[in-house]
C-alpha cells in the first residue's frame, strides 16, 4: 500500500488539515505558517499535488475548519479574529475582528453552513451568522430607476409640463 505524503516548502510549517466534504472534487486543505503570515494550501487528493497556496491572515492560524458542503473555510487567529473564506476562489467572505479576547481554540460550522460557532481561550463562545455573498445590486438599481422614470413621466403628463 502506497502512503502519500505532502511536503511543505522550506520555510513553511503545517498546522491544521481538513478534507473537503465536496463530492465533486475532494481536496485536502492544510493551514501553514510562513514568514508573511497564515496561509491555506489546497491539495488535489487523487494525485497529491499542491493546487494553490493563499495567504489569508497576517497572524498565526490557531483554529481551522471546513463547512459540510465544502464551500466555506473558517480560520481563527491568535488575536481572536475569525475569518470565513470562500473555498472556490479563496476570497475572504466575512471577517469578525476581535471576535474573542484571546486565541480562537475551536471552529465548527452548522450542518447547513449558515452559522459558525467559535470558542476561545477567554472562555467564550460566539455564533456568527453567515450571510449570503452580496449579489450584484445592478438589477435593484434598474428597478428603482424605472420606478422613478415612471413617476416623473406621470408627473410631466398630468401637469402638462411638456406639450
């Protein structure tokens, strides 16, 4: 039986690891520390090749988890910050600065990935509600503009301003 292994870069220290729960493309996520801060490394598990590395925080990562659907990652820092990251593009979805007074010790998503609970060395637990990513507000502005134009047109027609 072949036992795969993943190797860090020279100046990289691995900390936490979690498999994604996605059925499409299961991957392994590993948090790592380098000189510039905490990163998330994504490994493709069929070939065990490093797919990407993304620095997500300046502080060391002290807690990490993956949502049940594999779409979100949660990171806790030694400064008490909690970050929620979109796993598809590795962009930060939500940040709760100073969610705790001390380092974050545990993170857990709800089964529907709509909430994240974090615990800390300061003996506190916090639930963060995860809002959907902001959609393009363009369509809302079009609706408002059309309504305003309709009001103006009605006003112009009833007042007889333009003949």
